[in-house]
C-alpha cells in the first residue's frame, strides 16, 4: 500500500526559495513514477515535475524548467522539490503523487495521471 506525506510548504517573497519533501512508502520497483502537482485557486490542476521511483528520468513542466529541481534521496524514501526564484503564480497547493502502476514515461505520468494514482494530502505554498 503506497503512502505519501508532504512537508515543507510555507510563505515566501517573490524570488525566494522553498524545498518540499514527500516521504514515500510502499513502492518495491524502480519503474513507477512519483512527482509533484499543484492547484491554484480557480485554476486546473497542473503537473510540475516528476521522476521514476528509481531516481532517474526527470521531466518538468515548462513553468518549472530551470527553476525547480525534483530528486529522490539515496535511500529512495524521500521525494524532494527544490523551488528557486519563486513567482506569485507558483502559489497553490502542492501534492505529492505516485503512479498506481509502472509508467511508460515520466512525461505521460505528469501530463495525464491516472484516476487510480496515489495522492498526498497537499501542502500550501504562497508567494507574495
């Protein structure tokens, strides 16, 4: 049974940085996908960044490219999202998400998550 618990959200001024972490348990393979999604008030959910559970093969949304870095700790327990040069439009609830099956590509996971995928409870990020 996959479980995901986020931490690290908060408030920051534009141009600042935040680091989100997600403690993940339940995966036994390296070919599933884990990543970060976000939802701002009044906007659709958006995929931000994702990686294979084995710690390779990252993919980023255009809005995150060059500013955000997704990674897994060496012990493959934590999923991290380092966010630099934050902008007001980065404000939203950030969710840690894990695929419910092996994913054919990290991009597909980020662009079209399955309804059966696993979601954390979310953590608020506010940039103002």
